[in-house]
C-alpha cells in the first residue's frame, strides 16, 4: 500500500527466511531442539563494527605457505618420478605371448 511518497509493506504470515519478517519470540518447536533465538538486526550491526580490525591474516598466510611448499616439492619431485618410471618401462618391455 502506498501512503503519500512512501511504500509500506505488510504481510500476515511472514516466512522464516524473509528478510522483512519481524523478529518474534522463538516458537516452542524451535526451542525444543535447541535452536538459538534470532539476532536483533540492530545489535548485529553494532557487533560488526566492534569486530573490525580484530581478525589476523596469520592463518591464511600459514596455509598459503603450506600449499606453496607442497606445490614446490611436487614440481621438483614430479619430473624425477616420471623419468624413473619411463626408464623402468623401457628397460623391461612387456612380454607378449
């Protein structure tokens, strides 16, 4: 419905995944298996602002180093293993009967 210059949105039965759905008290079916209560969107924005600058990229650098090491070892080891396999295959050709 429209009121002047603005557009208003209302829904009788909002879906759980609907971003415009109001935050309600948790339903008993959801409480039984231990589902957490929905977060307040206003509180979440405050928490996101508080978390800025706290994350360290150390884990990412460590994993990048591990993968670079594995890649380097593979690049060094692969030609040697292939050469050894080809030499073995040429030294002992398969016998046909």
